[in-house]
């Protein structure tokens, strides 16, 4: 199933925003970067382009998300790297680095440079193959899991006329990794693709532009057959530039978390960004809850969404200098969204290889899925649950290494109302299924839990991936007792930072009266608004009469209380 952000979202938000017409266009076409160069711009398809299409895999197919365990990171040396050696050195300390070079002499050059820059050569290997550029994300292999037992490489035609060698990299890597290769004949690029590992993918309508001979239904069918994608979001690009890569403004951070960039209200694309954030906040994730939408403020084209997740670390492109405050705010957003991950800011190279809004860190690194990963398949208990005598936690655990699961390593840890953690051993049932039962709790209690397993290889895994730092959470139905905020996504507040106007879009308030109060840092109430039936309207809070600074927004609707920190900047 495909969903497109319809014009109605943009029209709805545009009604409420006064857009300045003199915006300095910072997203200009840069022919040195990785969409199409000036000679390629009007050549959308290469005549008689060679591509080997294969039959799709059979059985159960799972597209592997960026945050799954990786055995290596892929970087390309095309007479230079697009990333600093300091980043490669960090990655090499805990993960294998596979470097594509065009020749043995280039391998010698890179080896010497690695040695000089503190790269751990013990964790490095090389692949000699013809390449034209360093954008390993765009042309590199995608990975799928077949029948919960095998990792395979997914190839697709990559259409860049002046860079024909790049298109063959997935084939080269399938041979390097000794993994099955499947060819899906849909023109694509890695910077315009993300998935959640549970059947959802997202991309901009660039995929329609580059596949004029295919209908949308045919594209959806291909993604389902080759990658197991059952819900394919093809969305309008809020950036408004023909690069149309989704990683220029958005990123899945987890199954139910998405990062969407935000821009100043003076930006001519402001309403498109806000419509995009509103759209995702109203979509249902594969977990069955609404997406949690996180925003990074990018007033001058900072590329914060173009980050790279690698084995419980997040590398975020930062700019330094005059952007330091914005850098720190962006890193804080990532840390809030991804507790337990190490969030690392990375300054780019100088000159022509510097980070830009349309080409940054994510574009120039590519994770290589761990072919022996330990995979836990689980649909979590989330949100409000009825009172029961016990709560079944069921998971299927697959050791792709072929080694057996260590029986007493399969357990559930849970806690009630943030108290001490309790451990429940899981019982092995049919096939790969393991279960445990969290005992009955009191009405109003909040239960957090995560699953753990280890195999003989040895590998250990938790679900969710970061374990107790970001556990699954549900609560027991109660008419009166509220242990904590049970509806974290009941209010969409934007933009933040704000200039002269702040907008509040509520959901699920039904007939409740909503009280909205804005306090300054001294606790003085500077704004009070009382409204009913806010589900049907977008509330505009005028901030033009209050000074710049930090404020706290409190929203009380029924028995739900939401508190948000708001920045007013002019």
C-alpha cells in the first residue's frame, strides 16, 4: 500500500502561515554533488542501460533497517573520501571497515593514510573495483533477510550517466560478502530510501520521476516481491529541490520514531515541512501506535537529518562555528529520541567536500548488515491495556549464525512505575517462539519491559535494540489514576524555535476542554488559552508581544498533561 502526502496538507498549513518572499535560497543546485551533474540533469534515463533482473526471493522477506546489527561499514575512495579520517578511525574501533578502491596503488595510498590517521587496520579490508564517486549510500547494496535465516543483497539500477561504475557496486559486494544477489529493476538511489524492518518503507516521489515507464502500483508490487514492503510511502519532497532524497530532511530512528527537519517561518518551504511533520504524526507505525515525530532546527541548511546509525551509535553531521548552538540542539534532539545510543557530532571536510544540506554524512557511509545477526521478532505491548491476570510477551528468535540459542539467555526484564527491574525466564515453544508472562498489576500502573537473548556465536540482542534505556511501555486501564503521561503524541506543537506564532494541533481530545498556558523561565504565566474541540482546528498562539527566550508550554486536556520547552527566537 502506498500513501502520498496530498496537496491538502500543504494547503491546510499554508492558510495559517505568512511566508516571506525574499528567502535566501540555500538549497541551490550544486553540480558537484550527488544528484545529477549539469550534463546529466536532462538525461533521466540511460538508453540501453545494462541491468540484470532476477526472480524475486521466495518465502518470508524482510528489508533490513539501518539500525539493525552491522558487520561492517562501507566507504569508497574515489581519489579521496567524502568523510574525515577521524570518522573512519572511530568506526574502525568497533566495526569492520570495507573500503572500495579502484586499484592496488590506491589501496596502498589509503592504507598509508589510515595508518597516519589512527585507523585500526586490524578491522579494515579492501575491495578493488572500478568506482566513480564516494557516495556509497546512493549506489551501495540494500540488504534483505530471507526466511529469517539468510542475509541477501538487493541490487537496483542506479542512473548516473557519468558514473557507470558505481552502479555495479552491489554486485561486487554480493561477491565480496558471499551472499545471494537479487536484482529489482526499479531505478533508485539509497539516499531516497529508508525502511523500518517491519514492512514499511519511505521515499520521495523521485522514484516516480526516475521510473516513468512504471506505474505506482508496479513500483509497490516490486518492493513487496523483492523486499517484503507492504506499506510503501511515496511522499512529496518538502525541500522542493530536484535532488528529492528523503535523507535530506527525514529519517526513521526506530520503528515508531521519525526525524523531520524544521526551517524558519521565513523559509519559503516552511509550510511544506510543517505539513510533512503533521502527516507523519498522524500515521500509524508498524507497532500500531502513532509515529513520534522529532524535529531538528536547520535555519541555514544544516544537514542534521543526514546522520548515520551504526551499531548503537549515531554519527550526526555538524557545522561548528556560527552553527554551534544549532549543532548542540540537534545533538540533544537525537539523544532525546534515542536514549542509550552514543550520539557523536562529526565536523565535515573543508572546501568542496564539506557537508551541505543536500549531501552529508549519511550519503557517504553505508552499513553492511551482519549476516550472522541474532534477530528478535516481536510486536510490543504499547499504550493502554485492559486489566488482565497476566500479560503475554511473545517473540520469535532467529540465530542467523546457525549456532544455537543459549536457553537461559532468553528472558524478559520488566519494571512497574519505574521501580526495580524484575527478570522473567522465557519458555521455548514451537519452532523459534519464546514466551513469558508479566503478572497482573494494579489499575493505573505503568509497565516497562524489554527482551534479551544470546546465541553460541556469541551474539546478544535485545528488543528494543537499546534495551532498558528505551524499553517498551504500556499501562493498565484506570478511570482516575494517571501514573505518567499516557498519550505522548496527543499534541503537535510547531515550529520550535518559534518566531511570532506557535501552532498547536491536538488529537484524541474528543469533547474535553483544553487549557494551554505559557510560562517564562521564572514561572510567570504569560499566555493562557482555553479551547474546546481542538481536534477540529489548528490553534494559532500569537507570540509577537513576548520577548525572545525560553518558555514552557503546558497543555492540560482531560486527564492528560503535556509539557514542552519552547524557544522564541527573532
